[in-house]
C-alpha cells in the first residue's frame, strides 16, 4: 500500500529511552528517518510526548509532586526545550517545523475544528512538518472536556482531522500480544487486527507504560477511533532500526490495524471527535435499522435516555439489548423532549411537544456508525 500522509506519534518512553530525560541520540535517529521520507515527498505530522520529561530534566533535582499544577509547570518548562531539540534536529536536514498545541475544546465545535484542520493542511502544503502536542498548561484533569488525556487519543483525532492515510504509534513495545510477554515468554505478537472488538480490548491490558500517560489500552482506543475514520494504524517498537521507513514501505512490523471503513466525509469525522453530552438507548429494531439499513433514528425506536443535553448536541447511541455503543450523532431534540416522545410515532411529536424539529431524532446524515 502507498501512503502519502502519515502521522507519527512518539511516546515518552521511546523519546527518553526509559530514562529521566530526552535521549537525543534516539530522537536524532527518528528525525533522520522522517527527514528522508519528507524529502521523498511524503507529508508528515508528528504528535510528540516528552515535554514533561524535558521539563523535569531542565529543573533538575526538585521534589516530585503528583498534583496537576506541578505537571503543568513541567510541561511549560519542557515544551520549549522539546521543540528546540526538534528544531535543531530537523534543521540539520533543512526542514522547517511548526509547533501546534491543541486541547480537546479546540476540536469541540465545528468552526475551531475546521480552523485547526485548515492550519495543519496549509502547513503540509508549504512542506512544513507540524509537531502537535496537548496544551497541558490549560488542559487539566478537572476540566475533562478540555483534555484529551493522553497523546494516543490526540494522535487519533489529528489523524482523522487531517485525512491521514496511516497512523504510526511508536512505543517501547513490539505491538499487541496475546498475553503479557513479561510474564509469558511464549506470548505471541498479533500481526494484524481486522476489527477491534471486546476480545482485542481485553488483550490491551497485558501491556503498560511506566513513564507515559498511556499504556496499550489507550493505544487500542486510539486505533479504534482512527480505523473507524478510515485511517490505517500500526503499533510498533520505535527502537526497531529504520522502523518508520520500513512501515511506510509496507513491511510487516508490529501490529497492523486495518481501517474498518473508507475515509469519512469531513462532517462525520468531526462528529467522531466530539465530546458527547448524553446517551440514547434504542430497541433491537431501531439498532438493526441503523446498522443494516442506513436509516435515521426515530423516536419510536428509543427506549431510554441518559444525561442532560440540548438540541444540536452530540450523543452516543446504544443498543439497549446488549448495552453496546453502536453510533453517535447530532440530536434534533433535547433530552427533556426525547423523554416525552420516546417510543412514540413520529406523527405524534407535535401533539406531545407542541413543536417539532423534524421526524428524525438523529438524521442519518448526522450519524456515524461505530
């Protein structure tokens, strides 16, 4: 397969070599690989961890704290050092980079989502390599809506945002195993995953990171989001010689996750990146109509609602029979309205509410199947 636009996520454990500080030798090797691909005409985007490690290195031996402001201090000190390292390393190859800091809030409405997309695509057109990171100084755990939580999630969203062909999640492990390789020497590396289901998600618990914020589970979640958006994903060991070049050339390294759909149109990609405000639970008939017949969701098929949301908010849609998330979409009605019209025929909406915003609760054009 030929890839044109590739997003590469570099984890903290990889960039530090498992130490307390950035490992410039490792970074130089990775940058060298990416520079060669860039000069061959590929478009590259980097999502890089390592700012907190760089901040810890710069501040030296200070008392470690677990609170969020301390982590923000480390990120604020380290982000410029991280970018300076990239600027020098790419500068040796006469390649220009651009820092791009994002929070989840930046992608939570269509206007800012499109602004971020347009900026990143304009940088690629100018042959500039964007280096993306979460803006940790303003994205805090207490404001869950503002925070991606880890750079695995961020990389999947940016891959979807920019129509990437391939998302490469480079870490310090070889990929997804069928058991913990540290406890079972005979554990088998899974070379390809056609679809991420519950069994794959359970396997993600066999591996974890020590310095990064995301373990294998967050990588599987990221892979699920990206493949649902039509992006191929590989989880591989960044210490493998020439790993990036080999992956782009199509070599089988790590675990490959096959896209589960063709690339979604811009509006549907935007939907997948949104912070959902509530849940709709639908009966088996409605679930079948959504999944197999590409139909809109009608009030008659809704069994229950959960959460408070307004008209125009994005909601998750669950099959009520097995409590499985099957879709997300923009609701034409508020949670209060749906509580009144659930189970009712569409012709009864005006009578029940005294107003009507259409016969569909979620129109198929505003819905993405998962």
